[in-house]
């Protein structure tokens, strides 16, 4: 059973910084991908948007226009992935979810399994 526990959310003024942490119940490099998505106010689960992910080979992917303000990193010894957010804007206000992906292969077929944390609220005021 995969468990993901987020922490570090809170309220901050525009221009401020926050660091989110996601601690997994197993090594972060055991996942095909691990990272962060966010769900803005009034948005549905299906509308969660990519913030940043890091693959097992270390490759990193950022959501549109977030690279440069957001930085994803991981500490393998602590089974933890971090999201450093700076120059925060009110439009960054959302619930931030940690996501981990395991991909199973059966013959030619590929099955993706997504695991989610409970989410942590980030509120940026102007």
C-alpha cells in the first residue's frame, strides 16, 4: 500500500515563498514518477494541473510557466519529495497534491496506477 503525506502548506503574501514536502511510504525512486499537481478553487478533481514531476531516471517536468518559480527535488534517504515555491502569486492558490505513479507491464499492455496524498492548502493573498 502506497501512502503519501504532504506538509508545508499555508497562507502567504504575494511574492513570498513556501516549501511543500511529500513523504512516501517507500523509496521515491521506486516510483516511475512522483511529483505535484494542484487543484484550484472551484475546479474538479479531473482538472488538476501539473505542477512538477520527477521521474525515476531523474528527469523533471514542470507545468506551463512554473519553471523558474517552482523547483522540485527529492531526498532519497528520507523518501521525500519537495516543492520549493517562490515569487508566489494569488493565482497559485490551490490545494496541492502529491502524486506517485507506478506502471505495470503485462505483455504488450501498460497499466498506470496513480496514488495521491490528502492534499495541502496553499493560499496566496495579494
